């Protein structure tokens, strides 16, 4: 038997909330979150004293101590001086719903560096496989080994990668019904509970400056999580939130998606005729809306057929300049050997990541297990996400975050046709105008590594910023790691992007 820990800090906050009339509390927006936290905190206090002989996963993930989650060494990794941790954090003990995380401390002086939470999008794609092992983590798979990423973000911060929502990657539920009907609200609440319980494992980070970053559909995840954090902080400051950064984010359905036609046309990927029908007969937001409602009209079907044929499946829509990985396009079994490339970017890195994370020795080192699935996948095939949430704008939430005094950075890899920079730039400029934020840094070039890194514009003395990353894809740290790191460093420090070499 383990000695039960003292009541978690969140209990004092929960008890203060319970002084309110019960019906008032339960009918409020925070009611559902509070109920989750009550269940979590009580089971944390009671159940952590119990060791489970039937499940090694339970005994590892239920431990309050971070030492059980420490990674001794990942198979094939180079020698490093920083610590790594990974494991499970319960967000719902009753249904045994647990989120998987991978945490890397800063390369140097982690005690003085901020904490950064990284979320990938999808919805339903892995922050472990995409963010940590393909983009900005300390290693990238190469054959049977890991190679050092010299532009890892843990040079500047302690970085926490979260596989969210439940059903993504190694995150799991004992009840498969938990994978059905998942939506933005559930995801935000689970992520909030995860953070609260993660701080029980790592109390030394509780008061650390916290930044939340991510890309793509994290344009939904992050603003909604941030709003919950701000609501909690009004009652009792639990999170020392200092800023959020959104990469190629989905912020407003129509603006983001309808920017695609102009991007494809201006890059020579579709003809004048197709551009005309793609902007008049059926734009992309209409097509997606009809598709997700299973009511695809003949005209939209025809238009998208034209677009698909002209853009070609051999052009990566997430980076129109990047050669595709042939094995990913034609076969999931890697029957074809990818052509040898001279580029520094490994265009088949996703295949290598999938292979690496499906190795049993790697899963043991990560304290991870596959539950309910046969293989770890980059994007979940068991998660039934409410895709109509895509149409709900989050740019208005971003506005409230800015008004609350939290700096917001929106950045765009400029070779992404999925969420093009033109839509993001338009949304940020419109938001600045609505918030009456004056331009404090006019649109200008910025530099990284003796080259142009991109362009930037800042509003309201760093309250709201927009930046492009030149030559970058939808996953900017993957295709332009050095430029992304320069941007990340400036964001954490609250400093202007470099104006010269």
C-alpha cells in the first residue's frame, strides 16, 4: 500500500465553488468541468494509495510521483543531458479515461525556463508523432535510431506534448463509447483536467510561466482551453498563463477554407476556368459543409473533381513545394521504396515515425500500451469527432483572450494550401480592427539564419501578432525548423522578430 497524498490543491477551489447553491453551480458553464474535477480530485486522493496488481498501466499512470514516468532512454537515441518523461494522466477515473503525454525538459537550466504545452490538430492527430517526433521535439526517427533535432524547441523551454482527445495515439478509455460523439467542448474540458492533474505529478511547474502552442485544428483546441483557464483563474489563479501561439490555425471556417482557391490558383495549381467555378459555383467551405452532412450536391462534386485532378495527388497540399513520400501516397505497407532525396527535409518522416512508435521496445520505454487498437497511428481511426464543430468560429474567443491581457501570436507557413496565410492574415487584421488595436509594428520582413525568415505585423504593442514563415508548410517546424525556432524564441521572450542578420 502507498501512503495517500494530501488533498490536491484543486480541492480547496472546488470546495469554495460548492458554497454556491447546487442548482446554480450545475447550471453554469463551469458545472460540467467542476463535476469532472470533483471526481478526479477525490479519486486522485483516494485511489492513488492503491496499487493495481491486474494492470501495470494503472499503477504507472495513477502514481502521483513523476519518477515512475521518467524515461531512462529511448531506443536508438543519442546521449542527452536533459530528462524525459511520458505516461498517462487520468481525466476520468470512473470510465478509466486517460490522456498520454510526452514531456521533455529544457536542454539547459530547466528550472528557469517556461513550460510550453503543444497540441496538434486533426481533429484526432497525435502531438507525439507529429509534434514531438516530426516537428519540434528533440529527436527524429531515422531508420532504427533517433537523430538529434538541432532546432528542438526544448532549447528554449520545457515542452509538454499531449495526445488529445481520448482515442488519439496512446490515449485511451476502458469504455469504447468514450470515443463516440467527442467534440470541442469535451476536448477542452479534458485538456483542462489533464493540466490540473499533471501539475500534481510535476508540482515544480505549477507556478511556471505557461505558454500554449499548436497548429491546425488546435486553432479550436487552444482558444477553448485558454478560455476555460481564464475562467478558473478569475476564481483562483491556478495557471500562470503568459501567451498562446497558433500555427496555420482553423479560426473561422469560411474565411480559412475559401482562401484555398486563390492560393491554388496563384501557385499555378489550378486553371483559370477551375478557379472561376471554385469561387462562384461551389467554394471550398460549401463543399466541406455538404460533405460532412452527407448531402454533396452534383455541382460541388464536379468542382472538387476538377480541383483534385488539376492539383494532383502527387502534390502535398500541406506544402505545395514539398515532394510527397511515394509510399504514403500509394501504399500503407511501404511496398515501394521511397526515392532517395537530396533535400534536408525527410519527406517520408511520417512513415519512419509510425514504424518507430509501433516498436514494442519503444512503447515499453515510453510506458505506453495499445488499448483497443492494434497499432499506433498518426491520426486516430477509432475517434468519432463532431466535425461540424469545424464551422463554429473561434476567432471571437481569440479576441476575448487578447482583451484578457494574454498575448496571441498567429503564424503561417506560407506554402500551406490547406489553411493558407491569406485567410489567417485577413482574420488577424480584422480582429485587430474590431479590438481597436493600432499597428505597433508595420508589416515588415524578419530574418533567421542569414536569410529572410518571413514577414510580420504586430498590433497593440505585442497584444496580437501575425507572422509568416517563409518556405514553411502546414507543419512549419517540420519543413523550416530553424526559422520556426527563431519565431518561437521571440514569442517566449516577448521580443520583436530579428530585423536584420
